[in-house]
C-alpha cells in the first residue's frame, strides 16, 4: 500500500479520545460500547482478570484467514492499544473498499487490553505481580488461561503479540533509536528457522519495507533468545506464526503519538499483505537485514563535565511514575563514567564545566534524581518537555 494512502487512512481514522501513555479500561469502555452497535462487530467478554476486571474480545470480518491480536499484556505498554483502535476505526469506516476486502478475506480477533489490572496500575505486572509474558506454560493467572483458551479455540493463522519497549534500544549500533522493533520468535533452543517462523519473517519484511519510507534505519529486530515461558515462543513451538511488535521511541515523542502512527502503518500493511499475498514464508530472507536491537541509548547524556575533580559523562534515564492519573517522567542518574560508546535522545555538552545539582542537598551520584542542574552559572532542566 502506498504511504500516501496509509497516511490519509491514519489521519482520518485516528481515535481522538485516546492519547498519551496512560490507557486503561475506563478509556476504552466508551469505544467498546459504540462498537457494540455495529452489526459487523461482535464483542465477547472472555472472563475476568485476577482483580475481576473484564477482558473483552472484539471480532470483525467473516473471512477464512484468522488473525489474533492482543495488546497490553504488559499494562504499561499502551501505544499498541491506541493504534489498535485507530485500526478498528479504519476497518469499520463507511465506503472503504480496502476494509471491505479485508473483512471478506479475514476474520480478526482483538483483545484490546489483556492485563486490565496492570493497565490501571501502569505496571508491567498483573494484580498478583506476575509477568503474563512469562506464564505461558504454567498459566497460573486468569489472564494467561483466557489467552491460552482463545488461542486453542481460534487456532489463528497469524498471531500478533503487541508490546512496547524502553527508550534504551537502538537499531543496531547506529545512532538511530529503534522506533519500531519486530520479532518472529524462536520455537526451540536452537532457534530453528521453521516454516511458521518464515511466515512471520516474511510479513515483518513487508512491514519493514513500508516503514523504511517513514523512519529509515530506525526499525530493529528483537533478540530471539528462546524462553518457552514466553507466549510468542510457545506459539511458535505450537506451529502458529507469531509476530512480536515493540513500540519504541521516536525523537521527542515520549507520549508515543508518532510511534502510534508507525504501529498503525505496520498493522495495516501486515493485514493487507496477508490478504493479498500467498504468505508461505518463501520471502523471509530480508528479515535478517533488519539490525538487531542494541541497548545503546540513554534519555539524556550530559557530556564532558567536571565532577569531584574528574571529567565524566552523566547518563540520565527517565523512570515512568503514575501520579494523579498521568505519567510523570522522573529523571534519574543512571551512570557516571565515560559514555562515548553510548547515544542519547538528548545531549547536553558540558565543555569541561563543573556540574552542580540545583537542589544542593542532593548529590550528583547514581540513583539520585536530577531535575535541574548548573554548569557554572547556566541552568539546565532535564524535564522531558525540553527534548
């Protein structure tokens, strides 16, 4: 699909009621109510979370190709949920011939929030402090059982495991942030390139081709280390092609609104490709041209400052905290050392000036906050809005 068409689709169908990083059931409940009035959509409550919040499944289409999507398995990874509703708006838009074709050829099953308790608390873990993406085998949690039962019942042709990743990842060792990352997970310890992995790789290659026109050299390939307790690895082991999405950082986009668009473009591209192309995995080689993610970024690096008589670099990493129904980005000192081998989303050049915390009672040491600081008499802020 041409990028002009994709961009126009997004502009027209972006769900205006969803924005920012804090997305939970109260935000999507009105949208689910609206969808219930659509004759082409079925909404089923699959069960409840460990804290008795409903987990819903949205079903669209009547086609033979079965596609399963789930978002917010980790409650603090909300970017893909926003994009999912943008995508649904596109599929139900009137007079959209593209959407009509998709819904004739495919049936889409979408769990918008798998961990509603984690989403409400804005945490990676569920109500019982369990990482649902490490519970695929034991299935100790209600949410894990619900997802397992849905997979067994639907037997999807392709599964879309939708996540978000931290700002620390680069697309390879380049100075480009991994704005979007993908993975066709391994199904065994040998990381065998099985037929179902090849299908996932082929679809990822198609998405990458489109994304390169928007964010050149900013797409990464997530590490395929095998862990059968992870949902994607379990699905590959079962022979179900699975694609892990990781919504990452775009410059100055801490609310992930730009990244949201790139996830949307990826979803539309993937479903379009599956609909119109015999996807058997014979076009998978380009997947390996995508650079593997590297942990080579900090949010801020203050370079070449004098601290305790030594020239050092200082790395700042934001900690996301839920406060007053909003996400606050708290700048914490992560490292103080020579950081020439690392990149930053924002750099401040010290020019060998001495550094002092504006809050003079708090030392400039690893583990402390650094909200404002001085280089000689010049005042700097580490507020995320300064990026």
